């Protein structure tokens, strides 16, 4: 790799690192090509960028970004998984994959600018996904409106029944 190619790679990494608040560093030493291909396919489906990086170039690119706190973890074969929107999805996928493939190792990560480690990744993977949280929130908002509609319609219905009974009594 010549100097121009290295500079282009650093520029690309800087753009990717600046555009995200969530990133995960992974060790993949001993992973077969087939397993790596399977991982890349799963990452693509989940809209996660997965890239094997050169440690020296990644360290340079991380300066001044949220990934700067991960500087000391850029050792050995390193890949970076990036998802700008939802760190929970990445954590779930990585936790599942590390259980199935012990040679695939989570080194460290950064979520919302905070460095996380393996125990944090497990805790993050146990959280509900963004979609699940949104559906729960919509249910809560909708249930309050439903209760209000039921209560107000009950008052009107009861008033109608009482008025009907009064009219029957006056008619007798």
C-alpha cells in the first residue's frame, strides 16, 4: 500500500468514524473465510458497516472522533463494526456470533462516546431493540387515548340512558 492509498484509507475511516457515535472493535484471528463471509452477510442485513482495518491507520483516523478512546485496543487483527443509529442491534448480533464462534472476540467498543467492554456488551444486548421500544411507546400512548375515549363515551352513553328513562317516566 503506497502513501496515497494510505491517505485515502485514513480519509475514508475519518469520515466513517466522525459519522458515528457507536462502534465496536473485534478480533477475528482464526476465523475461517466461510465464517467471515457469513458474518459479513449478517452485518449487511442489519445495516452495519464491517471493515477490517490496519491498526496504525485506524489509530490516526480515530483522533478527534468518538473512537479515540479505543486507541489502545487497535492491536492484532482488528475489524470495526459501525452502526450510527442502533447499538443494541449490533450488540445482539455480536453476542450471538461470539457465542457460536469462540475465535471471534469482542475487544472494546464505544456507545454514545463512552467506552464499553465485554460485560457492557452483554448488558446492551439484553436491552429491547429500537423497534420493540417504539412499539411499547406507541402502545402506551395509544392505551391512554383509548382509556380517555372509553371514559368519555361512557359518560355520554350513561347520560343518554338516564335521559331515556326520564322520558319514559314522564310518558307514563
